[in-house]
């Protein structure tokens, strides 16, 4: 477990899991939302973002949390030696986006850039949820099935499995 890609639909707890995994393993954590967006929510120029993403992929050790763009996602998944796919039931994703929205007014969400526009960002997450579930979830599931013999694959389908994975991670280092 040296190059870890954490991925899945919005509001699934990717950032929280990634942070805890980085604490357990000592691997450097790269949160794509914090790289793609500046303080306050403005987007970094795409070329700059892509270059930084390439530089991360070229290193020997990393945990990358997030989406970025479709092309970058597939390249990252191909480069990773470990895939952690958070694939929770869609209603739970909706609930966790709502919970993040409500608590975000008092405390910044894990993995978000400073002073992110909580309302605007949450609305974006709501718009993405069904789209991701319909278009990407089947592709994610197919990809992890096809790569499970060549990579470490963790397909986490419940909050309980996420917690169990983190306990397992403590024994893997």
C-alpha cells in the first residue's frame, strides 16, 4: 500500500477516511478539492491542476482523495496499487451531504479548502449524486472487478465496512 486512490460518490466520507488512513500509514495525503480550488472556492487553472496531479502520480507514495476530472481519475486508478472504493447506498450519500451542509455552517467540512462556499458547494454535490450513481458507479464497479487480481481493492459498501477497513489498515503497516 504505497499509492492509494480513494474514490466514490459525493458525501461518502472519502476525505475523512483518507485523513485517518494517512494518519495510520504515514503516507502523504493529497486532497484534490484543496488542490483544484483555492481559498474561497475559486478554481485553479486547469493546466496548473493537471500538472500538479501528474507530479503527485510520479512520486512513490501517496493517498489521493477525490475526483478531479474523468481523465485524471482513470489515470490515477491505473497508477494506484491500492483502490479504496466507497460505494454506499445512494440515500446515505444524500444524508451525509445534508449533514455536511448543516454542520458546515459551524465547522469547515473535512477536505474542503478554507472559506469554501458551503451552500454553493453542497448544491453542486446534490447535483452530482444521482449523475455519478447512474453513470460512474457501474463503471467503478466494473473497474474494481477487472483489477482485483492486480491491485489491492477495498470495496466498502457500508459505514461499518469503512470502520472495519480502518481497523484492518492498522495491521497492514
